[in-house]
C-alpha cells in the first residue's frame, strides 16, 4: 500500500506517482488558476441593447381645451375609476382584481418566466454531482468460493466557462422576458378594470332605459284608458282605440330586449370577477344612476402616456430579449472551454474509504470549437437577427397604435358630450310637447294621432339620451384605458411576488 505522500492519478492504470504532502490542495489551486484565466478572457459578443427613442409627438390634437393644461398624475391614473365615487363600482373592481381568472393566469405566467430566468442563471454556474457505490464480487478459483468487497465515493464538478458571453446573453434575454411578462400582467390589469367599468356602465344604462320604458308604458296606458272612456262616451272612434292599444303594446315589446341586456351585463360582471352567474347580484343592488363626471381628465403629454402604457413596455422588453438572443446565437461561433474536476475514494473496506491513501483526484480542461456545421450557426444568427427586426417593428407599431387609440378616445369623448348636450335639449322640448299634447287631447282639442306621435318622439329621445349617457361614460373608460391607467407596480404584482420570493 502506498504511503500518504502519493496519489492515484489514473484509476484505470493504477499507477502511483509521488507528489508533495500538499497534494490535496493542488487540484483546487489548479482549477482556481484556470477559472481566473478563463474569466479574464470573457467578453459578451453580439449587439449591446439600447432602448429605441420614442416617437416625437408634442401634444394631443383632440384634447379638450379645458383639460389641455391639466397634468397627468400616476396616482390618479392607477385608480381612475374611484373618481366616479360609486361604492358599488369600487367593490366590483376590487373583487375582479382579487379573483379574475385572466389576472391569475397572467400572474402564473410571470412566475413561470421568473423560473425560466432562474434556469438561465443556473446554467452559468458549475454542476457538482456526488456518488457512492458498494460492490460484492464472488469468484470460484479452484472450486473455492471467494467473496470480495469494494467501496467507492466521488464528487465530480463540471463547468462550461462563459468565454464569449453566450450564457450571459441568455440570462439577459430571460430577464427581458420577465419584464415583458410583467408588463403583460399590468396590461391585463388595465384591460380588466376597463372591462369591469364598461360592463357596469352597460348595466346601469340598461336599467335606466328600462325605467324610461316603464314610465312610458304608464303614460301610454293612461292614454289608452282615456281613449276607451272617450270611445264609450261617443267622443272618438274605434280606430283611435286600436291605435292607442297598438302604441301601448309596441312600447311593451321593447321590454324583453332591455331586460336581456340587464341580465347579460350582470352575468358579464360575475364572469370578470371570477364568480358564477348571479354571485354579484346582491352587490349590485337596485338601479342606480350612471356615474358622474365632474372632474378634470388629466391627460398629460404624449411622452408620459407612452411610458405609462404597459403594452409598450412589453413590446420594448421583447425587443431587448430578441437583441440578447442575437448575441447568444453568435457565441456559438466561438470556442467553448469546459473545466472538470473530480475527487473520490476507493477502498476494499468501508473503514478505509476516507483514509488519505484511498483518495483519488483529477482536474481537466477541454477546449472545443466548431469547424464545419454546414451553415447551421450562420442561419441561426440570421433567424435571431430577423426576429430582432420583427420585434423592433412590433414596438414601433405598438407606439403608433397607442397614439391612435388616445386620439380616437379623445374624439369619442368630445363627440359624445356634444351629442348628449343636443339630446338633453331635444328631450326637454319633447317632454314639454308631450305634456301639452296630453292636456289638449283630454280636452278634445287635438286628434289621438298627434298625441301618439309626441309620445313616440319623447320615448325615442329619452332612450337615445340614456344610451348617449352610457356612450359618454364608456368613452371616458376607453380614454383612461388608452392612457394606460389602471395599474401600479405596488398593487399589480402582490400575488406573484409573494409566491416567488426566492427568485427575487
């Protein structure tokens, strides 16, 4: 058996080579020197990412004059629906943010992206494996049974040194992917808040339309009774009775459609809140007027809006990831350095397994480089470069779409206000005309057809007025959605951050 001053360097040849007493430290020192040399040569190939400049757009072309100078507040944008001062709406939005399946799905995708980032980071580090074996061997030389035992234990280290930054580019891409998925989470929150508010407006609009119809039915029913009394008194004909009855039933026929709209809006709110149909009916309560709008819009400047919009953030992060993957693909052109080390023990008895003379150790380094691959690496780089160009175009298109959506929302806000103002004036006049016509008909001064015409006109204008109020409210919702309102980093990521703290 060799003395402690020797070590087996090749277990297959079992040659024993004398070395100094400090043999146990030599492999580590050698590995350290090799790592230092490798790291000193490291450089990341590929393009270094620079965020593209935003499109120059000095001001909104369709901004209302009374709001053009009002600055945009991030705090206001993140909770814009609270300005309506509607407790029911606030409760619905809170319920949706807590239980929406879309939002929970977006949060789960963020956890997945962070885990993938962790995989990319782990690929930069050495891999260490350990093993232990025990073996019984039975032989029968000269008809005699001989049993021998052997024991072995080892720890093996393998590390591919990131000489040219391919793995660092992979981590950079994974980090950008996390940012993109996180921005998509914020975008899901923006869309969810807007969808809940729009569905709530649809519900209140339909309820108010139903109230208008019910009031009209009461008025026409009264007219029908008066017509019947006049017919019994010989003051009018059967034709007037038929016309009155037809007008009454025509108004009543509109009820089922409005009632269906109310039911659909309630079910939509339950769906957005992640609940079964009817689960939010108690929360919705009785009919309420549409939310008020007595507050400034706070538009701000286009540049702030483009920074606030989460879809633009997501597109920019996707561009950064595509840029990093170009460098990851280019790194495949260059040599790879793989360092490996092993330390173990081999003995015939378990008690001798950890004696110095039973220890085995080795250190190795291998360098490999591609010579011929039929253009595979070149084509991979071309693919990633094309994907980078696509990501840039997508980002540019997203910016232009954002500007377009805000301008369209501003036009919708302005035109719905103008239309509603005209309808308010027309409805007031039609209501006065209907009252005068009703009084004149009861006095026998006008025909029934004139009264019915004024009633139909009033009903049409009242229905249009109520619908226009809902359209104006939804135009405001679309405007705040286009401005990127409805999220904040503190509120939008609580669940994923709590469930993935190890990756932070």
